[in-house]
C-alpha cells in the first residue's frame, strides 16, 4: 500500500505567503502540520509528497526521506493527484490520498480505510463524515446517495443546489483507490465548475460510471475532519492536538 499526500498549496487565507512557507508547514502545537500526516501514514510502504509552493521547505524539512513530485501550477486536487502518476512506476495496488494540511486524521482511521477497501474488494473507498444536527456544516462537498444508499457522486459546496446544501454527510477528501483505476479516472476529470479546477472529488462519480465499486467509511461527530484553511481553524486544530497530547 502507498500514500499520496497533497502538500502543494500556498494557504492564502492562512497568510502563509507572509511567512514564506507552504500551507502544510504551518505549525500546530509546535510542529508543522505535515509532520502529523506523515506520522499517521507511516505504515505505508511508500509516501509520495506532492509539493508546489516553496517546495524546498518541505523537502528539506522532511530530510529527503520520501518520494517528491512537483505540482508547478495550482489547478486543483485532481490535478495534484495526477502529478504523482509518474512516481508510481506501474504500481498496482491500493493508494491512500490525503492532505498535508489536515493533521487531525488518526493512523487508526487511515488503517480502517485500507481494511474496508480490502474487505469490500472496492475500487474506491471514500472517507465521509456526518455532522451532528446542531453543529454548523463545514464548507465541504456533500455525499449524494441513491434510494439504495449507494454513493452517486460528490458535489463541492460551491456547486451545491439548495437541496444538496441540506445534506449532512460530508466528503472530507480522503480516499483509498485502486491505483490503475484511480489514474484512469483522473484523466477523465474536467474543470467545468465555478472554480475551473480539476477536483479529486469527481473520481467517485467517474468510478461509478465505469461500473467500479465505490464504498465508504463514515465518521460520526468526529473532530478529525477539520483542516486549517483560516487562522481560526488553525487555532482549533492546535487546540484539538493539545487535548490529545
């Protein structure tokens, strides 16, 4: 099993450019966020880091221990994941895709995803989260299911209609996929959305259209799902990590 960590972002809302460092290098509880992600995916056979803005900062910090792929242009998460294709050397097996700015996911959660993926003989396993009815909804994509409870697609928050906005099962971006099918589907991802970006979240829908098996691992009321996109969110992530210590 292998892991791809997307860590090429600038973190404009975190004002990381003012600190001359990529978003994933911002510190929480005295450690860069990416340290927690690497630590919790360290059970993988290989970790591939997709780097971009100030890439040398991450490469030097991690002491060149991992495989590094450069995303020159910030064209979305789907584009970032596709950049890793050349580093896989025809690898055939499960791949975990996660993010360098989401340090709250635990090793147990990542391992459970691989477990479910194997047990269900799935082609794509999505990590989802259901938020309590009295809690505010993060601006994450929504999981759209059919009448049988099967996932149809993921719709980004900015592209949701009024009905989809009411869905409380969220996509948190993390998934485990069959390597060959993942990259075949990534090549089909388009950018006909409000951001004109290539979304990783289009992969499950493309998988379904190709009659591949898509399943989920669902978290309930978990603080693991929160990333750091703003200064307030960075403070929240730090608070959670301090409480866990």
